[in-house]
C-alpha cells in the first residue's frame, strides 16, 4: 500500500510539472464572472431588447459576404475557443469609427470602420474575442449591479412595477445604451480580464493573441494622433489597462501554442466590399425609452373572491399555499399570485408578489431591506413606510416585516404593501402583499396564512 501511494505521488508530480498541466493550472486562473444581481437569462433578455434599439439607430449592413465572414470568425472563436454558450450573433453596422460592441447576452455589432482599420484577420478576431469575453464575464450587468445596487433590487422585482420592458425600467435608473452606458463602459480591471480571456480564446481558435494587444495599442496611439475622433468611442469605453502587449506576452507560455494560421476568408476582399458599400442615411432617432407608465386609474372591482381552499405552489427553491381560485404567473424570477380581478394592466391591485435578489455575498437583512425599500420607492408612486420593520420568522429563517403604503392602480386610492424580507445566505427573498387600503383588513388573514405557509428548500 505504501509503495503504491509513493508511486502515485511521483506520477502526480510528473503530471504537475508537465507543460500541459502547467497550462491547465493557469487556465484555472482565467477570469470568471463577478457578482451580479441579474441572472444569465436576464442578460440575454436585456441584450435582445437592446439589440432592437441598436438596429433602429444604426444602419445594419445587408451584405451576405461581409456578414458571413464576420460570423465565421465569431463562431470559430466561440466553438474552438471553448467559450461559454450564449446566443451570440454578429452583425456589421455602417459606422466610420473604429469600434465593435457586444451587448449583454450575446448580440455583437462590428463597425465598418473596424473592418477597414485592421491589418489582418487575427486583429479583427482579437477585437471580437475581447468583446465576447466581456459577454461571458458578464461585465456589463456586473457593473450595473455595483452602480445601482439598491434600485436594482426593486427593478428586478419586475411585477411590482408592471409589465414594462427591462430596458425601459433600466432607462428609469439612468442606465441607457450609448457610448456612456454603464453596460458598455468597462473598468480597467474588466479590460485586463477581457484581454486575458480573449487572448486565450484566440490562441485556442488558431489566432496569434499578440495581434489583439498590438491593435489596441495602435488605437491608443491613434487617440493622441491625427484622427482621435475615429477611435474615441472605443478607447473611452475600453480604457487601456496599460502595457497590453507585455501582459499578453507574459501569458503566452500558458496558452495553446498554435500554429496561429486560422483564416476564414480574404480580408483584403472584404475590405474592398466595405469601401464600395453605398452610403445609407441613418434612421431618424426616436425618443428615448418612456418613463414609468402612469397608474391605470382603473375602477376598483366590486368583489374580489378569496377561496377557503388552498393549493400548494412550488417555486424555484420555495413553496407557498394560496387560495385555489387565485392564479400564479411568473416573470423572470418573480412570481405573482393574485385573483384575476386583482390584476390591472400589469399592476397588482390585490395579490402577492414573491421575488429574490442574488447578492453573491451574505445578506445583511436590516440593511438590504432598507435598500430594497429605497428602490421600491423609486418605482412606486408615493411609497411611504407605515410601520417600521419588525422581526418575524418565515420558513424557519430570520425575516423582517415592514408595512408600506403607496398609490393604488385603482383611481384615487391608496394601497397597503406588506413587505416581508427573508435572508437566504446570499439571497434576499421578499414577498409583497398588496390590497387597497379600505380592503386591507379583510385580506390580512389570507396574507398571514400565505406567509406562514412559506417553506424554503
Ligand atoms: Zn473592453
């Protein structure tokens, strides 16, 4: 037994010292996504909505050969580079500036100016690999999470604020899309991460990773040169972490060694097509996303039935009893349980909303509840705290109950919103029970029954 163990140890040492194992060990040091209040699905949804907006604002080039070429390079990086799967797409937009940008969740846009500026396919692949890395490292929503923690808790509640689109809701927080959007303006640390993962991805896909760094350093130089306008957007949203070539050279020993001879087409031919593209006029810019939809001012239903019989709903990590004549609807992570009569144009007039915010750190129940209330106040008209938070237990967990009030979707009426927040390690689960002020006393028993029935897995 002893001997075998000794040989095993030797064999292990031998594997560890081999270059392949060293590369493997370094691979584990590749950057990973940071903490994020959005789910991966929300990144994808956000990107889809933004893509619609982008395609109204830019001229998307309809040239098969051009688009196919960029797609082949993009998909080669994704597949051979072994990147995490997202619904990636690659389009060319008619813009003279040297830039490319990727929206959260996958849609990418390459400026014709970039196609003109690159000296070889590896440089184009480098910009694409760098952008793809921002997507899989989820830098956009990671930064939005850091910037807008309090408000996002409420925003991601979704159902609380009606059925508005996620981009419309972000717009209300001042998170828009443009050169200065927090979603596309990366920190120097994010840049280093995207360089590192991008370079590794390039090497795996058969492109020389140094070309990416060389191109970025050329753009930096251009910023101080004759035509800074052309590189302005890129260098402003991707600030140089400094010494890009050196940083990547330092990592080369741990990267797949090539041969770096990938080619998906004839770049010169593609550049000739770009030069001959007809100049299309930009579409008229529509107004930015609308603000909070005004409350519907509906008339209050005469009767909202509450069945005495209950049913069990099993959600994502929790279960709750509810009256069997109420309905359950889901939107992202948010679950609304309400009578049909209690829903008014996407607003909840009567009912219960359950949601969770992922913090990726331990919950601080008091503080995070206050942040959530602050966020809710931004999204709900005239929200006020009626009774300060009190401690209770829900499903054997520490919880706080806070009585709030705000304007009801029913004309000229206030409502009671009882907020129950529960700390689940690194998630804040919350339940909001809603009823118009005059009816609240008669709904309190069913709300209490529902809260008491909650269990967590
Ligand atoms: Zn970047």
